[in-house]
């Protein structure tokens, strides 16, 4: 080897050494980055906002850096709990306006746990601020909001998981694999969903002064400003169509979404619904106490029924989905599943809700308003969300799936309101041949808030 060849060879070797060293350094830096806690913020520190946040803390090294709520007492209480739960023991920054919180642009993850009428503005602002989002269901109170939310998530390349955690419920995944995917139902041509919980508030409280710790103007936001008659964020809001979509938007979305996931269904071709306040007429609530709906998917129809009065037809399945095939029936709920073959009276295959070992998450046993049967599924849903963030892929309850299930329930309410069936044009994102109905796809916002349509 002459001098020139020697210099060239040694230089190349040195370059390879530097390249390998640089590669190792990058890999190590990536490992550190992966281990670095995700910076998390929560908008809406009520019941389910905290429930989602605490499940996330249980499954990932996160640092909750900011909390936002319009109720100072609720916000303070949440901050105390977070400082006890997270490993750093730090107390998060507190905000009364989500816009001020997101202005910092320092969140990796933002959870949206506000009442339904706030979901769209909260979620869109969060993805615009660079955060991946976990948004409670239903994603919106009108269809145009949902379309804007999906567009924002895609535009900013953000991962958005919707809180329809039936898709992450272990025993329901088991039923899907063992019964539906295995073909044991045969030809599937019909499914039903229902809710018979007595969950509709029927009170008639008097008007009263707004407490100093609540910013009622901000709580109402884009929704109408009703006369104040008690803490609306303590679930009283669910009884008014001004803030949500009734039991249809609260409970049907879960079961409809579960059936769509089980069967791989997309948009319904048409939706029809009827019902109203038929029994519980004494209180202020304006949500229907009785409602039936049919979601026509072409080869199969899914029907929904809810009554907030009377007894359920099947006491074991008061909130449930039923999938019918020519070879058998599959019953599904948050607690169990049963498969009954054609011609049999009793189930031949069953499963029950899974529970994580109590010693692994002892705080579950003392948490206020804890739904133990949902905790395992919620943790699995959070893990799926985190996996999608790591891969920059789509989570199991991606915003598009949440939009389809939410919008379908909203269309049912519009059908009931108009008294006619509505045909959905999924390609155009509108109701086919019905100008009057299409005007109702977006609600009017109270000034100064602007609809994101």
C-alpha cells in the first residue's frame, strides 16, 4: 500500500468509526427521549377527565404540567390529587381558560374531559398547539364540528384517540375473536343496542346566584347561557340538549361504536328515529326519555332503544349490544358476553370483564366515583394511544371512527326532530337531497365564540 492509499484507507476507517459513534449517540439520545416523561395537560377536571388522566399516569411515565377548569374548587382538588399521584409529586400549573394553557405550547399530550359542547374547540386548539389528544366521546354536538375536528387532526398530523374504550375492552375483544371473526354467527343481518338505565335527571331546581368559584360564562362558552340553577358540570348538564345529544349521544355512541368495530362497519346509508319525552315530564330536562333509532348499513341494520323508565327486557343486559346471525346470537355488555347457538336456549360460550390485579393499582379501590369494571379497559385504551403516538399511526379509536359514531347518533336526533328518515352521503359529508336537514348539521354558537365549520 502506498502513502496515498494508506491515507485514504485510514481516513475512511476513521469516518466509519465516527459514523458508528454518531449513530450510537443518536440511538442513545432516542432512548433517553423515549424514556423522558410525556408532558401532559388536562382540560376539564371533573369526573371522567380525572379518571382518564389517572389511568394514563398508571401506565406511562408522564408529567402532568397543567390543568384547566372553570371551577376553582374542582381545579384545586384535581391539582392536589395529581401531586399525590404522579411520581415527581409536583403540583401542575392551573388555568381557568384553556387558551391560556395551550398558549404555552409545551404539551406532548392534552386530554379533553369537558362537557360535550366544548369538545370541538378544545380539541382543535390542542392539535394546533402541537399536542396529541385524548378526547372524550361524543366528539362533538353537531356534525360540522366533527368534520372540522377530523380535518384539524389530519392537517396537523396529530394522534387523536376518542374515549370509546369498548374497542380496548379485553372481554369484548375476546368475543370478537372467538365468535365474530371465527364465523360462529354465520350470516349476520341484524344487530340491536339498548340502554335502560334510569340515568336521566328529572329535577326542577330553582334559579340561584352563581357561586364565586365558578366562571359560569366560560363554562357555557358557545352554548346558550341558561339561567343558573345549580352546578351544571356535576352531570346536571347531561340532561339538556343545549350541551349534548341526550342519552343517544351519551350511551348509544358506545354501543353503536362497539357494534361497528365488531363487524367492521363504516357510515350508515340512512338513519331514522322517533321518540321524545313520553313519561318523565315533570322536570326541566329536555332530553328524550324514550327513543328508537335504526341505522341502515345496507346488508344489515342496527337498531337502538333507550328508556330511562321501566324495566329492561333482559335484566343481565340493561346497556348492551346484540348481534344476530343465522347460526347464533352474541350478547355484549361492559360486564360480560354470551354466545347462544341457533336452536339452543342457554349460552355455550361466555366471558366476563377482566380486572387488573388489585395490588397492582391499589388506588383504584379508593378513587372517588371509580368504575372498576372500566379501569382495565381504560388503561388498555391509554396504552393503545401511547403506542400510536410512538409509531405516529392511527389508534384503535381514531378520531375518524369517533366522528362516524358521533355523527350517526346526531343524525338520529335530527331525524327524530324532523320526523323523517335521513339519507347520508358520506362522500360529500351531507344529507342527500335535504336542504332543511343540512342546515341543522351545525349549531349556532353564542357570541363571541366562532363555529369551526
